[in-house]
């Protein structure tokens, strides 16, 4: 009796990830069945029947294969007939019979439809993306909720890690999938949501512009540049002094400003949450709006993608080149890269800049709740750290501490 793993290379797929097949052998009988685990041919160590240890995510993939092998070896001992063994293996791999009405992907579609009137567009898009990853994981298999076992989410995480996704991306997909599974539990279609620990991730530096950097950006002479450069700068500055997202700044209308003649207030219906809030307009915001008075819209339309490209160019022109190190974790592998700040800046950094600068100026975190974020945990992720202030504070605290030599 033996259990072995092989890549499913019957078709020419180049170096794209393919499913790993399990072969259970007993006497003269062989049962071959594809698993939800995938790997690239170049990453597969054929003799060792595992993913090469140098590949990101190898530890998770090989761990899943080891658990599967142990379960299959136990089934070889427990199952008396070939049919019984085949059925046990199929159930372990989530390939049990399922009626069309209970198909997981169809249920996920119903879940998204249920959420459509309760969630923002961006949240719905996130659920759709998770559904796409789940479809790739199932690989044309039709399963019912009853086929979801204790290791199902771990197997999904292993599959996602095997595609080269960063651990942070895998965790987001698992979070959205768990939301779907809890929906199934509430409708008594699933007994309970499988337990799955999030994959380790790296804590990155919060990319924001300091008050001095914002002033440098605002003071750039853009008279020789295309109109889209000044429009992008205005979008960013307005977001940085109001704390609002690019999508909400983009949707700003003249009728949202109060009073119309000399606006000091922006009455905003937040796109993401649906909340209605009152946004005070600081002097830089009022200056931008006054300069654009008479135009059809307070700010011209820009795509987020194009604006993200232009803001990098603008920050480069402004000499915003503080080194920023970013960390990425894929499986058990970790990589770091240091680049100038202008290369990693995006339009979303405007909101981070607002949160960071206002907190550094003395505003209490709870005073921003309901204005920029609904909870302190998310708010803290947006707050950057001023290394200069930290260095000064540590100096004041410890510079008078004297050490005796010898």
C-alpha cells in the first residue's frame, strides 16, 4: 500500500499551475484523483513528490499534501473495497455528489445578490473577486455545502498561496469567503464555519505626505504641464485637507457646498458607507474651489488609475524622495524593497495624510470616528509615524542618562 503525488500534465500548459494528483495504490489497484492543490511544473520536485522548499508558499502546500497523504493512508487501511476507498477519497477532497440546487458557486451568487442592497459597490466587487478565486479552486467541481469539511478553508488558503498570491491577499479572500460561509450557517445550509488561522503578514510603513511635503506639492508651478496635472494635484490636496476618499472627492458637486457663495461646508453622502457627514473646508480647500468657480464641476473627472500615475510624477517633481521600505510575505517567504516615496505614493495616501497630520496636530483619535473611519482599529492603520518627532522624544527622555565606563 502506498500514496503518491504527481502533477496533472496530460495537457500542454507551459509553466502554468496545474493540479496535483493523488494516487492511492493497494495490491494491483490504483485510484487516481485530482486534488485542489496546484503547482507550477518548474516548482515541483518529482522525486520528493512535493513543492521545492525555495518556492514562496511551499511550506503551506507541502503541509496540505502531508495531511492529505496521512488521511489517504488511513483510508487504505480502513476501507475494504475499491469503491469504498474511492468514495472516501472523493469526500475528503470535496468531490462528493451534490445536487444542482445546492452548488456552492450558485449559492455564492445568491449571497452576492443578497448583499447587493446592504453593501457598497467596492464590497460587492470584493465578494465577486472571492467568488472567482473559489471557482478556480474548485476547478469545475460541483460541491454542496455538506462537502465543506474542517480543512476546507486551509485547503483554499494552500491553493491561493500556490498561485503566488501575497499572504495579505489570501487573508482578504478567506475573510470574504468566511462571510459567505456564515451566511450559509444562518440559513442552516452548513453546520459550522471551518476554523482557519490567517497567514502571517508584514506590517508596512504607512505612506503619507507630511505637512511640509504637502506644502511643497501645493507650491509646484504646473503652468507648463497638462491640465490633468493640476487637476490631480487639486484632487490630492482636497482629499488631504478633508480626509475623504478619491471617489467622494471625484463626485463633489457645487450643490453639495454650503453656502453656495462662499462655501465653508461640504455636505457629503459617503459612497462606501452611505453615511451623510458634514465636512469643514479648510483654507486650501476653499482656495481650490474658488479658483475653479464657474466650471461645470468643482473638480474635473479623472480615472483613479491615471491619477495614481500622475501623482507619482508630481511627487517626483516636488523632490519627495524619502526612502520607504515595503515588505511582502508569500507563504513562508518574505521579501523587502526600498524605494523613494514618490514611487509608492497613490491617491489614497491623501486620506492617510489627513489622518496622520491631524493626529500629530493634537486631534484625538476618537474625534475622527464617524468622519474618516467607523472604528479605531482601521483608523490606526491610516496613521503614519513621524520619525523625527519620535527621535526628539527619545532624546528628551534618555539623553541625560549617563553610563559609567568599566
